[in-house]
C-alpha cells in the first residue's frame, strides 16, 4: 500500500461514526484502524483531509431493522424511504440516504410532526425514552 492509499483510507475510516449510522463498536474499530495506519505510514493528523458530513459508506436498512426489532416494531421500506408504526397513533419515517427520521402523530384533521433528528443512535435514544409507552403486541 502506498502513502496516498493510506491517506484515503484514513479519511474514509474517520467518517465511520455513530452519527453516521455506525454502531459504537464499528466506530471504535475504525478509529483504531485509522490510528494504526497513521503510525505505520508516519502520517500526521493535519495531513489527512477533513471528513465530509456524508456517511463513509452506503447505509443499509439492516441497522434500522435491528434497532426497530429491539422495540418490537416492524420496518417497511421501499427504495430509500421506510416507516414503522409505533402503537396506534404514531409512525416513524426514515430517509436512508440522509439518515433523517421523524415521528408523526395522528391527530384530528391529519398528522402532526413531533420529533425530527438524524442517525440510528438518536432514534434509539428517543425510543428508549418514549417507546416503552406503547404496546408491543398489536393485533
């Protein structure tokens, strides 16, 4: 491997973060690999190009499916958009490309958007705080 290849890989590894949808263990592993490459090829932190805000990898539905499965919810998706019913009055919508998710609550005259955030971990936090109030067993 050449130094240019190591620089490119370090830049990509730095983008593997929990905010971009990676699990904590994956983000930790990526940081360790980047550090090892930097030490092996004597690359300084300032020599590595700045990471962009886009995810380092193309996100898949597996992360979202596993998260929703933890709470007894079923993900339905088509293309890059998905949703899951939370109880009888809430639906979580997910955009795979941007990792944006939002909750809509049914109310008189339509639906109202309650929460909007990015990433798998922020949805996990929301469901831990609010997700236990609905029944996991629907008919």
